[in-house]
């Protein structure tokens, strides 16, 4: 007697028990923190005289016998850890850490650098310029208001608001800033096309000029020189600044 194919299939299914085998989950450990290179500037200076990229990397990443460094010694020279950042003394608006040839010598003559900043509610990355680099600026968490002004030929503020994973640019030498207009933290990443982009904080460096020059440049009808200008200098905020009054009041914060 021949059984129908459907019956045979039913019998086979009842005889075979398929046990689901759980997919193994890969265990991921968080890499250990990497300290900043303490003598980075001196290392970079030594790399500068090497004739080629290969020569620079060989000098940086091998020992005296030409063997590739290993372990922590290699990791410290090839990994820049932005977790090392901390607010500057007196800063109320957050923190920023810029990886340049001064603290990451592998960047020597690569023409790149970068920064990550944690911007607290209402925090302000005060107006500044990068005299030697263009900047690609990307928000990776939160919301930031940004703006830049070019030179005297086009001194109009170019302003925009960025959300998560949105980006803009700040041309080389332009005055620019970022402001967190919300009561929640924000984070941004900046990429710059120079290993030594430089930074000049506009207010801080302007007020470093002689008092009579500052007075004349501002065009005040009465002088603000002498002891008065020192009072102004003493009030200049440390970057990142606390932010504008209206935002601080909304969020229940203080200067």
C-alpha cells in the first residue's frame, strides 16, 4: 500500500524535532582609555624633518631596531581619545577638545585635525576664527545655532540651526560661533583641513590690545581706558561660555 505524499510528510514532521539553537552573542569589551601623548609637540618636531610619509611613520611607530611598536605604546600614538576632554577652568558652558599636531603627533603634515565638544544647555562656543583651516561642523546630538561672518567684502551673518547628524561649514578665517538654544546637552564634531588650524577668540584677543587702541576702534564718545578696560578684561568668559540671558532664564540657569 502506498501512502499519499501529504501523509508521508506529516509522519516525517512528527518524527523529527527541530530544536532552535540560540545565536551566540559576541561579547564586546570597551577599550581602555588612551592618555594624551605628553611630549607630542617634541615628537612632531622630530617627524617634520623626515623626507617622506613612510619615513615619518617608520620613525614614529617603530623602535630603534625597526620593529613595530605594540600594545599601549602603539595605541597611544595611533588613537586620539576625546574622552580626555574636561571643561577649562572657569568654563560654564561645556568642554571642547581639539586633536592637532600639538597633542597627536601622527597628524604631522597630514593636513587634518578634529574636535569634539560637549555643549551644556545654553552653552556658547564663543566667536572665534581658525586662521589656517576650513571647518566641517556636524552636530551628533541635540540642537545648535551656528553662524559665521566672512571678511569686509561680505560681512553678513550666515546663520543656521542644526539638528542631529546635520552639518555646515565655516570658511578659513571667518568669525563663527555655536550656541545651544535648548535646555538639553548637545554634542558636535568638527573636522579641519590643517593639522595646526589655530584658534583666535575674538573678544579675548581684541581686549588684549592697548586700551587706547581698543577705545579708538570701538568709537566710544568717552574713554574706556585705564583701570576701566582692565575691569572689562576681567569679565571676559572662558570658553565655553554659559550663554545668553534669555536661554539661561528659560532653563533656570545662571551666568
